[in-house]
C-alpha cells in the first residue's frame, strides 16, 4: 500500500493553471523527488497536499485515509512533517528549544504539558538530533541569529524531530553552500535509514535529487511530464527538452 | 536555571520591599501597593503580548471586572476569599469568550475586538447603576480578613499584596518554563511553522489571552479593597493603552519588563509632579521613539547596544578589504 | 414613521462622516501597511486647530483651510517621514504600539496644553431645521451628508479615473510590480498620507459640532472608523463607506428604540457578527494565507 496518494490535484490562479491534474503515489520508506523548472507548480502542489492552500479539486490520501482539506495542524498530528522553502524557525528561541518545540506537542496531554518538565522529556532526542546535524556548538544560540545554512539545517531537523512517517521537503538545498550539499544528502539518507519514513523532496539541484531519490516525478507547466527511476528521468528526452528548451 | 546574580538581585529586591513600610508614609506605601497591583496586571499582559505576541487592548477592562466583582460581592456580604477566586474565574472566562470570535479570523482583529470590548465594559459599569453604582461607583469596600485578622492597616495589606505578587510572579515564571512557555514563544515567533509542528494555535492563543485576563482579575480583586472606592474611570480604554505601554516600554517578552514598565508609568510621575499631564504626553511620545530606536524596550538596551557595536565592528573590519577589492 | 425617517437620515449623515475616517484608515493600510491606532486623534487635532483659528477671529472657512494645510503637513508629511518611514521593516506590532503611543501623547498634549474640558464647536451649516413632508430635517445633517458623500465619491473618482489615482491603487495592490512599472512609489504613498490628512480634517469639521471638541473625542471616532472599515471590508475602499453608513444608522436606531446607554456598543457587536459570518467584511475579497 502507498503511504501517500495524490489524485488529480488542480489549482488555478485566475487564468493560470498552477497545478493541472497531478497524480502520483509514495511507497513506504521511499524517497520521491519532485523536479521541474521554475513556475512548473511544484510549490503550489506541495502546499495543496499540506493543506496550506485549498486546491480547486483533487484528493490526497495518507495511508488510505482521505486527508484533503485537513488543516496543517491535523496533518502534523497524523505524522506528516514538512520543511519550508523560505526560512521558518522560531527566531528568538534557542536552536535546542526550536527542536523541542517541534516535537513537544506529540508527548503528553495539553493540560499535562502545563506541569511537565521544561523539555517535556524529549531533551535527549533533541540532543541526538543536534549531534546528528553537527550543530552542537550553536545549540544554545537564538535560531534567528544563525547563518542561513545553519537555519536551513535547523528547519530540516525540526521536521524530523517527532519521527514523522512522511516528510515533505521544500527545496532543502536552496541557499545552502554547494560544498555542504553532499553532506546534507548523506544526512537525509541516514535519517531515511534510521527512521524509515518516506520523503517527498522538491528540489532544483538535479545532481542532489538524482543521488538521493529512489523515484522522481518531473513536472512541467502544472502537469506530470514523466515518472521514473533517476536514470530513466536522466535519459528522458521530454525532460531534457523541458529543462534545456527554455 | 537562575544565575547567582539573578538570585542575589531577587533577594535584595525582596528585602527592600519587606523593609519599605518602615520608611514610607501612608501615601508612599499606598503608591507602592498600587504599583504591585499594576505589576500583577502587567505581568499577565506580558504573557499575552510579549510571550504569545497578541495585541490585547482590554486589560483595564478585565481589571475592572475583577474589581467590580469583588466590590459587589463583598457589599452583598460575601467573603473576599470567595469573591476574589470568582472574580479571577470570571475574567478568565470573559477572556476566552472575547478571544474566540476574533481568533477564528485574523490575529490583528483581536486588537480591535478587545478595544471595543473594553468600551462595552465601561458602558456596562456606567449604565447598570443597580449593580455597579453607575458613575457614583461603589464606596467603602472593606479590606479582607483572615481568621479574625483584618489586613486593615496599610502595612499588613501591603504585605498581603506583596505575597500575592510573588506567588503570581512565581506561577507565571513556572508556566513560562514549562512546555507551554515554549509553545507561546513558538506561536509568537512563527505561527505558520508552529501549526505545522503540531502546536494547536487556537488553544494556546486563547489560553495566553485568558490567563492574561485572569491576572488582570487578580489585580482588580486587590485594587478594589486597596482604594476602597471604585468607579468606571480607571478601567477605561486609556488605561488599557497605558498597560500595553508599560509592557512594551519595560521590554515585552522579558520577565521583568512589566515590573520596570509599571514603575515608569506609575511611580516616576509622582516624582515628576511638576510635569502634570505633560508626563503622559512625554510617556506616549517616548513609546513612539522607542518603537523606532529600541523596539525591544528598556531592558533590551544592553543587547541592542552590543548588536549595534558588533555591526559597527564588522563594518570597520569589512571596509579595508572592501577598499582593496575596489 | 417620521421619527424613523429622521433617525435614518441623521444616522446616514453620521455614518458618512465615520466613513471618511474609515476610508483614510483603509487607504493607509492598503498603501503603506500602517494600522493607525491614532486615527481618532488625527480627527481631534484639526478640530482644535480650527478652534484656535476661531479664537484668533478667523471665520470658520478660513480656520478650516488652515487646519487642512496643517493637517497635510503634520499628520501627513511629518507622520510619514518621522514615524512610519523609520519603522519600515519592524513589523505591524511595532507600528501598532507606536501609533498607540502617539494616540496617548497627542491626547495628553491637548489636555495639558489646551484644556481638559469639552468645547462647543460651530456647525458650518448652522443650527436651523426645516420640514420636509412632515419630517424635521436639520441643515447640519443634510450638509454633512452632502459634504461627506461628495468627498467619498470624489475620492473614488480620483482613484479610479485619474492616472495618479490608478497609480496609487497599483501601489496598494503590489508595491513591487508598481515600482517595476516605473511608478514613483514613494510619492504615491505620500499622496495616500496626504489624502488621509485631508479626510480627517473634513471629518473634524463635520463631526465636532455634535461630539464637541475634547481631547479624548478621538477614542470614539477612531473606534467607529476601525469597525466601519472592517465591517465594510478592510481591503476595499467602497467598503468603508458602506460600513460607516451601516454603523451610523444602526447605532442611531438602537439608541432610539432599544437603549441609548449602549449606543456606542453597537459597532462592536456588528463587527463581531460580521467577522464571524464574513471574515473579509461585506465587500472585502478573501485573502489567501501567505506561506
């Protein structure tokens, strides 16, 4: 069974069809890449799946359950994590607090947390993540004061804190120093191996996607152009034209 | 964890307050007690405004609800010890009721909704004479008694208010240290991200608002027996704005911000009496200037200065190499 | 029935005045993202400027012109240059707090420097009334309605029909695209502040005869303007007119038929009902959440 099924999503802004009937599925443990030139509707698709915007039509199923129209809160409660394209950390909280904040709501009850210890019992988990992401030296600084690349890592670590079964990553490489991209890929592969969840990755960096993903969906002008293994996509004529043609 | 300096400072401040009645005359002690009452209210508003990032402009109104509830119930013969918890609960519930419709929509509507609600409360205090005494107010509100001991004198009542202030302050500090405190900050810093990490924005927003209102209720419950006489004026919109200024001028989102802010808004004018109404004018314009140059409030001065300095240093270091490159 | 018509007419007149303050409020929000919590004081100041002018023996029309000029200079240019501009990038909350501080400051200056008492203020249209089909109509109401109506319609025409007006709308909708199109964004934003300054001066001229000139007269007017703007639709300038008139009429009717004591609470209740049923206001267009 697929962990995520996206069925015929459509979303228009006025006359512009940002997403025009996209369908695909994600298997358990799979890393699926979504690629496409600028303006091909990747981010709109992403936000439609996550309930940040309301698609005009289409259906999204998570583990066989229809989740279309769920709020972002409900999505996260189901075990769907996400990262953001533009930086979205809690600027005044320390890095460690950012990580704890990302998972504390999944432990204990709402009222119970009022009297829980400050780290809600997940401090060690945060420390593990900090070690894994090699951020120990900045763990106690306000997240807003970190460099762009570091904040990007915090953003990714936050998504993985509650050990979600599905993580959607929105351009994890954007703005990251090229020399660190390989490290980031290894990190994601390691997380995939350790936690066993499924990932959906939107990314521009072709090399990164080819080496990370098990399967790739290529989008052009709101439609799915091709789906396949990295080597199939790499050699797909239409994909090459879409990328090089303009 | 608290640092040694922090503990020493707290101990010193507490000792000074404990000794204060011996050195102050009646009016001075009254002012100091009033300051503590304002501190309790401002601490609550700091939770709502500073930690959870919501604009609440009804704090004086909530304080009024607390004060009138205690005054009316005590006039009807109920004990202070029954009236004040009820007053606090009522403020809490009102906080939930007024927050809910505004939050369903957009956060910045909360500012308007609360401002309007404050206006409505004042109209109620003024018009429902059978209950509130209208513009004449309620007079001769007694001070509380416990086991035959009345907090009648100014010093005993001061110590009573001091005790409540410390308890309320410690409770707030504990709340802020708990996971709730982190959730409040998360929702202030980035509500969209907070929601995607499982933080129930609506629930936490409402709670921060309602707890803030409850703190105003505590302050009101102490205000009524302190001044012995209440009428609608102190609970109007103007004072709600003043409460917000206290929090912001002191340093919103900093625990001691409202303590300092309340002192500036209440104690300082007493020593600057020659300024009269001009004081409030200066206060208002100072808040404007502060938002431009020191948006973090007085307590952020050191950090802002350090930040500016490090920026200057960085610039100075960058300039020579930049010149070479050119 | 005649009572009802009378109330309706004066309600529409008051509402049209609210609409002007509300309109300025919406324009500032659209063009510069400024929520002006001192909008009520912006109405109060020209009222006192005119009062001072009158005390120097100026006729009302001349005092009004002086007030308009001062308003554009101080509440338009100085407000923009010294307060709004330096705060660009500090976020909405900082602007809210600053304008609240400004509100406290301006009120206190007038209270301390001029007077804490309410002062009577002459009506441009006189005190007379006339009978029309059995309904007593005051010249002040008709005049206010006409004046306010002309102001709002004139502004609409200016915004929709002239090049400058359209440029201002473009800036309000999308600053970046407007800049890319070669529109002088800074100047357009200044025009918005200037228009707001004129609107508040006219509001002061029309409303002060009934509200009396008092340092805290702005509390009520500011609040009504906010509510009218949101009821009508915060992102739609015609909405401000509709919202203002609805608030004016309903509070007049509620004051007469239900309870005069809670007249000033009507706007709040309307506001709560509207945001629950139609969050973007009666004429507002839905805004999608920005991610």
